[in-house]
């Protein structure tokens, strides 16, 4: 076909003299248009429910005009006076004007909230100062500092400078425990607020652990399912899928019932005298709880791709290896396992990516040490810090994309078999 | 016949290599798939297990290879019982129906596998791989993956892999089943030549009787878990011992009747429609017994000058004439049956029978075999 198209300049022609490429495009065009019509609803749905929200998320991770919108005078002052200029009377005059407008429009809280992300206490500073804004007389500097001395804080002013431009990388900096210094450079956040790096590390480490556990548990099950006669394997498959069909909330809470201090497992251990009544093991509301519950919930995502890869592998491969002199372990390791790699890779990728973004289970059974990055994203959403949530989510998305890219480089995406 | 016998080296001709001793196999504990199998394979022999699907032939092969365990009885390899020896310690090469070439390895790696698990050094390995690939004329394909090869090429590689570690016994489970007719016939001769030049013992399973006749020293015809006949191909074809073997091997005309007279190896059979024909009794003995007379299509004569003296003839009506190139195939109505077939060679002087024509047919008594009905 490529030859025919390439030769359309003076090459092959149809029997009635039209260039072959043109004829082909015409013949296929109709079928292609009809096919497009069929997928159009899905395309539109994906566009509005996926592409647009993700785009907005990415944009909001960079931008927040809560402050900039409500502080036009300060914005103008920051534009005229570059970083490092003294915070003089003209700056306080602009602040007074903006606070006055904020009082009228009742937006002081919104402004303060934005600054509060970086300088704690800023919200109350803004609201309390704005309350008396219409009483300020020049010189404004003295008047405002008399009202609240905290205004004489270079960090606060740097933060306002940052916020006066609606596009900012600050949320991304904050998401990796960095911040703007007073002079506008980048420095590490104070130790007591450094949580994100640790949480990202914990999320990836726990996800990797859960993926490995799912693989260890799922591989034998999938193998059993793939080798049993169909009528038994179908029955067994239902048992694998049963938790899949049960509400996630129910499954998670059932783990609470099993694992809590007064729960079934601890009661059994105490009942058999293995542990004392005062030595009940804490298995939930910590990392253990998160790992156990998530491994259980994500197991089907490992079993299904593995099963679909194992099912069509005929037993003759292992038999051939055995007849050629390999022990059953060698035959398994060198012949069977390599052929199931597409399933291992698919299941691993699926479980890992799902685990990285998991929210409800760690929230319910994770306690303090079992929280993942998603729980913090949810926290920021609840507190209307959309930009911070978006920045964290974008980083998560980026990490997953990098992982996917690495996977493609190392194993090859065409080796992936999801079902 | 003489050609076949000289093929087996004389000093090992009668040395038993594989022995099935009262072997029985059941999968469900209710019925037997293999019923009391007693079979010996001589060193250097090419033995084929032939039979319809479900006749137990593949089960026997799998028991020999070690993938199935015998429910009862003993299997001996070179005098040693191997019932409890795991497959990888039996040292038996095997060619599978779907070739079972490892898809994630190249051709060379596939061949290296049995040598690696035996701990063979790299240089020795390479020498053996090269030799095995050259043996099947696939030397140029060492770096390919199985998926890049055609069916026939994969077949050759599977063969080379089963032979590369020099096993004394090679099992083949319908290895040519997936090939087209021409390639299959070509490969039959190649396997046969490899067997002859290497002096290995081969146990071959197939349901294709043509394949069994072409390749084997002896053929064991399986049906219903029992060996019906174990004989060299010519004997099997020309002197089947029962009606199953007669019908399973080659094309056959069947005539039902009753023994009219029987004496010193000759029988006169009265067909159900009243005609009398000559036959050789095989497993019938009494006068009046019901019998099935089996005659090969190529042994039926319709030209009076070709028939033996005193032969009984029987009337036939030509129903259909089919030109098959090297042969003419003519379908007749004989003694009330519509599917009596004769085959005649396409020679210059051969006569083409016309549908509707009435002729008389006959045969030498030794070509018609009176079997159990």
C-alpha cells in the first residue's frame, strides 16, 4: 500500500485512470467517517469528563487569583517596585486601599486565606486589620503597624508579592517541602511542616510493598485458576471476584471488625493464650491496617491479568522442558515464568498505580501512620485549598507517567496484557 | 519387507529397549483407558502407535514420557523400571504435537536448553547445536524466534531440539498433524532418514494410517485401550487380523455373509443377497458363522482374463467413475451395497468404466479376508 500511495505522483492508477492513493482514500473515507460517528459520544464524554477537568486541575495547580483579584493596588505597587525595594509608605498606602476595598466587598478573609497557606496567622491578620480599614489615615505605615505590628514581616510581604501574580509555582514548591525565602530564592520549608516528601516516599514504598504482596498471593491463585478444569475454575473465579463485587466500604469495615484491638483475630489469639489480654496487637489504624486491607482489595486486579495470560499457555511447554531434562523448578522458572511476564507486568502496573492513588481505605483504617498522599490531597480539597491539592495531584500524575515511561523503556508497553 | 529388516542393525535387532508389562491406566477409577498393555520395542526400532482419538495411544506415550503414571503394571526402559523416575531423569527426547518451542527463546536458545540443564560447557553446547541444526537443514535460522518460522521450520527445530542431547529414545506425538499434505509427506521421509542414520529408537503416535505405514518398522493399532494388531506395515495392510484393523487401515470394501464351506485355509461365503464368493478365513472357523469379508479396492478385478482360474465372480453395476490422476476410482453397486469401490491404475490400456455398465468382478481368494462380523 505504501508503494501505491508514494507512487501517486505518477505511479499506480486504478483501471479507470484515477490515482490509486486517491481512490483508496475515497473508498475508505466513508467507512472511517461512519466509524467516527459511532465513537463520537464516547469521545465527547471523555473530553468533558476527563480531559477538561484534568486540564483545569493542571491550571489551578499553577494559578490562584484569590489574592491578586482582590488586591489591585498592591499588585500595581509590586509591579513598579522590584523585589528588594524597601516596604515604604507607598506600599502601606496600597495595602490600606486594598484592605478598604476588601472590607466593602467582604473579601478580606479570602485574601488572608491565600496568604495563610504560607504565613500562618495571616488570615486573622487580614480580617482584623480590614475591620478598621476605613479609619486609617496617612501616614498609613504607622497607622497599620499601630493596628497590628505583624505587618512588619518581610516574609508576609514576599508572600503577598508572590500571590499578587495569579500564576505561581509556589504550590509545586510547597508540594515538595520547598518555599520561597524572604529574598525570593528557594529554600527548604521549616522542619515541622515538611510532610509531603515523606508522604510521597511512604505512598510509593507502601504501594510497592502492596504490589509485591498481591503478586505473591495472586500468582499461585491465578495458576490454579488457569490449570483447573473450566467448571471448577469458574467457581473459584467467583470467589476471587466476590470481594470485587462487594462495596469497598463494607470490605474495609469488615477488616476493622477482624483486626481491631477487641476484634476477631485478637480475641482468637487471646483465647488460645498466644498473647495476653493486655498485649493485644495493634493491627489496624496504622500502616499494617493499610497494607492488609489494600492488598485484599487490590488482589483481583493482579489475579485477572495473570489469569488471562496463564490460561492460554499450553501445558506442553513445561512438559517439553521436563522431557528435555529440566527439573520442575527449572521448568517453572525458565519456561513458565517468562511466559507469564506480560501478566505480571500488567498486574503489577495496575495494582501499583491504583495503590498510589488510593484514598478511602487508608482514610478508614490507616490511622496516623497509614495515611497516603491522597489523604492529604483530600484534606486540601476539603479546606478549599484547591491549588495545593491540584499541585499534589499533578505531581502524583507526573510520577505515574514517569513510571509508565520507565516501564515502556524497560519492558515495552506492547508486552502488557491486561485481559 | 527385506529392506525393512536390514534397516535394524542385526546385533541389536532383538534387544528389548522399551517394555510395557501388563500396563493399565485409569483416569477416573471407573473405566480403563489402557487395558492390559504388553508391548516391547526393540533397540533402533521405529514403532508407531496408531488409532482413533481416545484409543489410548497418546496415554501410553505420556506414561512412557513420565507425564502420566501407570495405574497398574510396569514400564521398563533398557531393563530398568521407570514408573517412579521423574520425566527429566528419563533422558527421553520428545516432539510435541504443537512443537512446544519456547516462544521467549531463539532457536539456538531452545536447543541450548536441554544442554544447559545438563550442565554442558559453552563450546561443546555450540558444537552440538550447530550439528543438530545442520541435521535438519536449519543452520541459518539459529537467531530467529519460533514465531518467525513457518510451521514446517518449527517442526524441524522441534525435531532438532529433541535430538540435540543424544537421547536413545525419541517420542513423537502426532508431530506432523499441523502441516499441509505435501510438507507432511516430505517430513515423513526426513524423520525416517534421521531415524535410520542416527540409529535411535522412535515411538511415534499418529492417527494417520498413511503416515504409520510409510514410516514404521512395526505398527501397533490401538482401539478401545487394547492393541488390536502389532505387525509390520505390509502385514497390517494385507493381513489384518480383525475387522477393526481392516477398516482402520486403508480403504476397504465390506461384504456381509455366512460361511458356506470352510477347509484348509479356503472359505466359501454366501452373501446375504445369495451370491457365493471366495475368501480366506482369518478369525472365523465354523460353518454357518456370520462373517464380514474385506477386500482392498485395488485387488478387485473386472477383466475376466486377469482373474484366477475357478474364481467366483459376482455381478456389479457401475454407479460413478472418478478420475484421480494416477488412479481411476469406480463406485459400484455390489450385493445390494452402494459403496463398493475399485481402484485401477491409469495405464494406456486401462478401460474407463461407464456409469450404468454391468460387469462381473472377482478376486484371488487370499485377497478377500473373512473376518469376525
